[in-house]
């Protein structure tokens, strides 16, 4: 789900989607992400950014790779993550040329994360904003995240949290005072 304010113009969004598709195409042809010179892009797209690139084919998830913290210019992040979603997501075999024409590409640019303060699970569940919050769960070296778009398939906060625990390698009913949860919003498009 996009946040209420749009950080990117329609032209900037189109440039990022086009870049993601070009990096996947380059990966099919050359086996590596498209090299990017940030100076060739709008200044707003050169800023460091954390982002996920999600691929769907015929309505089904086909790959999703991203970062939670900004480490490099957003355009480099998009090129790298698009390639990784197509060819390195461990849940799927590498994308083939035959799949490329049917590929739907979406991008979620993350805002800063905010740690949540809670005393127990019911307290945490009350703070969650379905359809708005992405969550990061951390516990004893385990970590998992769900983008806000996951609320579309898990609209109930208790189910969302239980599945996020599973994704992090924890039992769905796990609870500990050491559990850390942060939330973030995204601007999603594609």
C-alpha cells in the first residue's frame, strides 16, 4: 500500500519500473544486473534508498528481493534487487526468457523503520495498522519482514503476526520479552 504522500512523480516511478525491467532483461542476456550510473537519473532517484522489487507472473508471485536499510543510490538498489528477484530468489528457479513477456514488476520503496513499544502480544496487535504497516520482526538472530502488501492476503493482525513469526523461523504462537518489532511504510507502484 502506498503511503498517503507520494515521494515520487509519475515520471520517476516509470523510470524505476523501466530500470527494473531493463535489469532483468540484461540479466537474461548477460547473467548479471544492469550496471547503473546514478548521474543519468533524476536527483531524487540518486538518493540512498531501501526498496523491494516484486515480480508476478499470471497473478502468482515469481520473486521478491529487497533491502530494509538504504545502502546505495535508489537506482542501483532497484537494478540489483530486480535482477536478484528474477534470478536469485531461493523460492523459485531463475527466470527464463519465455517468462519475461508476462512479468509484472512492482516496486516498494521503504520509509524509515520505527521500533514499536509493547508489553505483550495483545498490546502489539492493537498498534498494528492493517494495509499500512510493513513489519520487521527480530529475535535472537532471526529476522523476517512483511511488506504492507501482505495485508491483502493476511488482513487480520493476529494472522499477519503469526505468519511473520513463521517466516522468521519461529513458531506461530511464540512470544518472548526479547522480541523486537519495527514498522515502516512504503510507496508502492508498478
